């Protein structure tokens, strides 16, 4: 398995000839310092944690997305004001990690299947539903498989992706999904996190094709290790995205 430096070198070489805008997530000596985006609503900082887990610092507070892997992974980061959970699979929902991270003021938003398992109060959002959190709109986007033979992984109507609208700066988190029509129909997305792995979600070609259609300003490929040779190559994804979006990489597997 190549290390992260080798991966970044390979990605840079693979995309240079195509003219793709690909921004490697910077190697950092200070642990959890993140990628900072200066936006019209204030700074947004992205902290990739692992695979499907991330921390977003936004003007409204600190958002943990699908926190798993133990609380130690989040040492040095602000405590969560909001936790978003997309669905019940173990790489997205881990009760011991959640219990260790939730504070007395932490709010949780989850899909109905996860909410039914929680010991902590939560706001439940089904596909298409929305809620306001600290002035930010949170919209649940359908996240499911489309391909015959994969529907058992993420059946329609169960799981969520999310759009976070900070009042003019919009963030899309795909969760586990294929390129569903609701993803392709998104508009005005500034920052996106798009999954790709087989057999559980979609391949890099489908992910890149969807990104070219809804054209976020910046996109991070994530959740791209799969099973049975189903791991997807973020360099190939970046090449296929081309100049439709700026592709950034995070250390999801470092």
C-alpha cells in the first residue's frame, strides 16, 4: 500500500497533463489544522478524519459528520455543536464513539433508522425534509443505490445525504449513494464531498459524471476504499471531473 506522499505524487503526475485543478490536502505538522475557505459568510474549515468522517468548522459552530473510530481521533478539535449521521452502517454510525463525543449541548440530526437506535435526543430528517440549526438550513438529500445487485446496501428512502446552507454558502455531503437524480439536480453548491467505492456506492466514472453535472465549486472525493478490488482512484476521478470543479484531496486514509 503506497503511503500518502506517494499517493499525492501519483495524483499530481496523473492530473498534470490533463490540466485538471487538483489541490492536495496539505501535509501538516500541527495535527488537526484544516483546509480553510474564506467565504462570504465567514471562514469554513474542513478537517477530514477518516473514510466517511469529517469535522466542519463553520460560523454557526462545529459540525461532526458520521463520527466513528473512537473519540481519540477527534482530540484537539472543538467539541461538536452538531452531529450529522447519514445512516446506520458501522463506518458511519458508531454508538461508543458517539457516546464519548456528545456533550450536554450537542444536537444530533439523523435519518429515521439511526434515530430509532439512539439513546440521545435527536432531530430526525427523512429524505426531502429540512430543519434550521443556528440559522443554517439542513436539508436531507436522498442517498441510495440505483444499480441492480447493490440495492441491498442502501435501499431507496432510508439513508440521507445533507445540504448545509450557511446563508449563501452551500455544502453537500453525499453519504453513501450512487448518482441519484437529486444529486445531479443540485444547484449552487460551493463545497461537496462525494463518495465512490464498489460494490457499496458508485465508481469514479459515475461520481465524476455527476460532479460535472451539478458543478460544485470545490469537491473532495471521499469514502473511496471498497471491497473486492472496488477501491476507486481519486486521480482518475480528478481527471474525469476536468475543469468542471476544483478537486481537493484529504488524508482520509493516512
